[in-house]
């Protein structure tokens, strides 16, 4: 069977989705992606020039490049050739970073080392919010600091499901910032922002149109004091592929996407649209989660109430790994109703969420580790900008 070929421009477009965590810009714009070669049998070789040869971010960049380029149709393997920038190239990269910072009118308040993960699907009813809160709880139980942004402005449900309430506070930094509500889980922490904290009645309907929805999510990304110590920011996306999805892709170009589907073929086909939109916005698809898989009754018999194979088929079509399947259990819904995520308890669903969280940390979207990096060019760029005459 002939292997479909991948174009050089497609490879470079995928590399634009790889963001240097220190400099906050993509590696193509910074001049780090020197060249890419593609053979007829789909082997891709990318030459990357690092700011400093020994920087620990090399492993992070390698994972991102391999996952983004490797998921392109027609790519059979990805090889990386490493080089180090010359002094002139480093100065150029710093100038570019400084310029980007000065021109970034839509900069977010999300820290440079925070891994942003959007939980998305093409349709409603597949359990995106349930997956989001349980992953947040499972990650926090591992001692991590996790933010949850409830971007489903109309259908907010995260506060109730996480058992977090109260009015949002305000803190004075260089400007006034919203303070998220928090819940401590073991040694970890969950910070939450949702429209649910801004309405007086949980049953109130928000009749907002596209631009207002997008602006609301923009405020949550720009005007919230998420903290530089946040390991992950999980974004509970609304269903579909509309204004909010495009707005998040523009504001957080380094975001990863996890697609949620059910085993049903109809849900899988719609979920693939979310994967297609992610690729068009140069976002990496970190994986697929199949929710509401087989139900097992008390006497041990298993029933595939919503069909079978949807998660695996979606992952195959999206070119991403299947991170796991969450069985259909009443405890998932009941836990959300009382604000105690099932991931903090026992049972098959709890084990499934914890296993998926482990795969996220260890494989799919590992935390950024910048300790000991000698380049520190982001700080240099910011300091130079601060010292520049007005």
C-alpha cells in the first residue's frame, strides 16, 4: 500500500504549534526550527537550534515536536537533529521575544510553564464537564496545582461538581485581577473560575451571543490570577466548534486538546470534528477519552449500553492515543451532584480516571520542568522591556 505523502509546508505549519515555554512564541518564528526534510516514504527530519545546548527544555520540545509532526497523515517517522544557536541568532530570538511581549495586547495571565489542556467534543451530552472535574481532582490528588476554567458559559456546572462555591475575590497586582476559588485535595490544589460564581441563581439562563461568550472566556484567561505555580489549566469547553473554541485557540496557542466521546458511532463522528478544528488551529491533540463505556451490573454482567468502539475509532481517525475508557457508573453522576468527584473515591470509574491522569502526567502532557535551565531568556526579555525608556 502506498504511503500518502506529507508536504513540507504541512510540517512547518505543525511546528508553529510548538511553543517555547520560556519565550512564549513558536519555534518557527523564533528561528529555532531551522529546516525540515521529508522523504517519499514519509520520514521527516527536523533540525532544531536550541538557545543553549544543555537546556532541560530540550526534552519538552522533543516531545512536542514528535507528537505534533508525527500525527500528520503520511508521516511514518520523525527524527530530530539538534544544533545550538549562534550569538547573533540568540540576539535575534531575544529581539523577537521582546517585540512579541510589547505587542501582545491579548496576553493571558496563564503562567509560561502551565500546561493548558482543553477538554472538548463536537457535541453535548458526552460528559466533558464530568471528565474535566474528575481529571482535575485526580491530578490534584497527585500533589499538583490544577486550574479549571469553565468555558461552557451557558451550561456552567463545574462549581457544583467540584463542591466549590462563594464569590470570586479581587487582588491588586499591576492591575486588578480576579482570584479563583480554591479547593485543596491532599497535597494538591484546584483553582476554579466559572460563570457559576457570578450569578445569584444557578438556574438563571445566560442569553449571550457569540461575541459576548468569547469575551467572557477572554476575561477568564486574561484577568484571573491563576498563579505562576500552576501545573495544569484544564478548560471545560462548550460543545461544538464555534466562537469560544476559536477564541481559546487564538489566546492560548500552546494549548493541548483532549477529545471526549462516547462509544456510540454518532458521537465519535461528531467528536472528530473537534479534532479537525484543533488541527486547523495548529493545536496538538493529546489524546481521546471514551466516556460512558460498558455498564457492569451487580452480578458481573457487562452491557455496552451506548455501543462499542467509539473511543478507539475516534483516536484512530484523530491520529491520537486513546488515553482510557471510563465505565458507565451511577457514582460518577452522584459524585458530581454533591461535589465529591468519583476520582477521589473507589471503584472502576475512579480507577479509570486516576489511570488517565497518570498517562497525562507521564506521557500525553507531562508538566514543564524548567528548573536549572541556563538560558532564562524570557526573564531577560521582560527585564529589558521593563528597563526600556517610556
